[in-house]
């Protein structure tokens, strides 16, 4: 993912597209070239329930509704780029950023994006289909934007609403392989969320982000590892065209840290590690999205237990806290069961084994409860999310999307594949959240 560590890829047609067919019109003899789309790799394995290994200091109580995750033995995926966060448009297509690898194009070629260095690019792609085992994914192009004075600029919050695509980027430093003591860390310093570039034609053309890494949307900076709160935000997935937003607003969740950290680390707030989760919202429009004054920030709860919202960024407070155990976060509203599902990845030391846990809540502002803590998930899975488009009608079966195993062998750590099918690129695992009491504790 983060340091050109993805497997080297042959961009030739033999690796990335199916047969090329030449069809000649019988009357005019004019030749037409058709290309078979790149198909996902499918893998089946014996279904299993992820074992419970919740840390003793976990601050979240166990959900009384759902208590474990069952992997149904069906994996789909593509061996190309990472950073896949689909947003479901009103045209029934999904749209996603991608980077650090290649993505197939409709002409049978491939397009490469790399988010490191002054010439960093981020890609945009369309996802067609209703079944993750039979999707067609293709690139619409890439866009360059400098990360300076940082060294990396990556995709994060992405939303298509009423035909407008809001595409966010954030910065990282000091490098993709930073040495500290005898260890190598992957992008240990989380930089600021820069802002959004905007497309009004669903990703075919773009208006550049008006903000820069030095003058980011919310005024934060991560120079020399200074902690940020809104470094890598992601939009809450409210379903097709945000149909289940409780108030018409777009919400984002982000991971970060505070200055007065009792247990700081060199990689304390990195691309995949942090202490806290934060919540913010805006009424989405071209005029509002890059105007900090239009955003509201969660500022805790009042004496009656009601959420407090403020336009003053300095008053923002964590939605959730678990020191040195939080990281990249996404939230999806599961309309069928009336629950929000939050996926959090604790990235460990940024490039070794990682842990993912799923929380549930009746509302965005809590109380959040633990569904399952999945130790060593992947074993190195990151950017975990649950796209609303692929949730079953009863709300209990869904597809877990993530990328995996980008830094195999770093610092001498052996990284295995768990669950089966985990790999760099896009992994889609079919899962079921199990109702509490389905299995005994510890299974």
C-alpha cells in the first residue's frame, strides 16, 4: 500500500484483461475491437466463525444484539491498487478512489496511480454490478496533487451525492519507510486532511481542491508528528445517494490523537494508528464542502446526554477513545437492522500484524458496542469497510472490503493469510454478523 510495496504488476493485456475480440461487420467489413472486462478472482473455503480474543482493556461493552462475525467461505477480489471506499450514487453505480497500483480501463489497458512524492496522483474508478463476485471495475483516470511539504498525498473521504463527486485527500510523512531506532515504520506521521476536489460529471472532469497541504481545510498540520484529529476522514455510508441520512447532512468519521497523550509513540497518529475517533458533518453542496465555517464538529454530550455540535473546530471532542488501539475508521448504516456498523483498524506498528474490530450503535453519537474484535485480521488488513450496496435484505449478510498484506517481512515479521484470500489490492469477503448467543463465548 504505502511505500510502493505492492507486488510488481505486469500491465500487459495478458494479465489484466480477457480475450481481445475483433468483430467485422458483414456488410461494411469494418472491424470493431471488443475487450472482455477484468473479472474478479474468486476463492472458496470452509466457513468459520472468527474467534473471540478481545483485549482486557477494551472500553466497549459487548453488544447484546450481535456478538460475532462468521466468514461464509466466499472471497472475491482484484489484484491491483488499494484504497477502495465505494460510494453509492443515484445512478445505481458505485464510485471509489484508488491508488498505489493499477486499475483496469475500458479499452483493456491499465492505469497506474502512486500517492508518494511531489508528483503524487490519486485515481478514480467506477464499480458496476450488484454482486461482488461479478463486479466490473474500471478507471476514469488519475489526478495529480502535490503533498509538499509532506511526502505522501492519499485518497480518503469520497462521496457521490446528486451526481456530484466530492473527493478528499490527506497527507502523510516523513516517508513511506521511516527508520526509528532499529525499526522501520510505514508513514508514521498523519498529516492534515487537505480538502476536496469536485466533479459535477461523475469523475470525468475535476475542479481542483482550493486548499493546500500547508493551508488545509480545518487548519491542522502534522509536521514533525504533531497530532491531528481530522487526518484521514471517511464519509458515513448512508446508502444510495445518502438516502438514510437522518437529517440530509453528510457525516464523516476520522481517527487521530490529542496533544496531551499519556502514552505517545513515534507512530502515534499514523495512516493506520491513533487514539481517538472524531465525528463531523456538513450539508453537502459545491459551495459548502470546502468552507470550514459550514462544517459542524461533535463536541461531546451535555448534562442530559444529548450530542453537542459546534462550528468551532477548537471545541471538537473525541466520539470514541481507546489509547494506542484505534486507527483507520469507517461507518455504514445498515437500514435493515437499524444499526450503524463501525469498522476500526488498529495498525499495530504500521507495517506488521493488524487488528480490526466492528462496533454497532443505534445512533452515530453512541453508545457504541462491540460486535467482534478480530485479532491479526488479514493478518495485515487495512482500509476495512462495509459498502451498503451489498448488504442483504435481512441486514445480517454483507461484504467486508479491505486491502491486505502490503508489507510482508518488514522488520522480520512473518505475515500469513487469514482469512483465506487476503492479499494486496481489493479483497471482498462475504460475512454474516451473528446474533448474540448464537455461539458460546470464546468460539
